[in-house]
C-alpha cells in the first residue's frame, strides 16, 4: 500500500487541469483493476488463464503479468502517454 501512495505522490508534478492526464490516470487505474480481476476469476473458474495454448511457457508469460494490477495499470498509462 505504501508504494501505491508513493506513486500517487508523483501526481503533484502533473498538470491535473488537463483532460488528457485525467483520462490516462482514470482509464489506467480502472483497467488496471478490471483486467487482472478477469484473469484471476477465469483462472479460479476454469483452472487455467484466458491465454491457453499448447505452450505452457507462453501461457505463463502472458497470464502472470496480466494478473498484476500494477503491471496492467503501468503498461496502459505508459502506452497512452507515449501515443497520445
């Protein structure tokens, strides 16, 4: 929890009057909570993640990072910030 609050402390250096910054922040937090929840529920229900191929190493390489809120939120925020 402390790392999350430390990360949010960096928002003081952002222009929070910008719609773009608010959108990136809100969307990345929302999807950062939603996507891992989907991955975790799918794994609990079926016994394997949403990515299910014959190559188990590939399944693990995709399912494990996308089950982490910090990874998904950070990746989305970075991609949106660079692309917009």
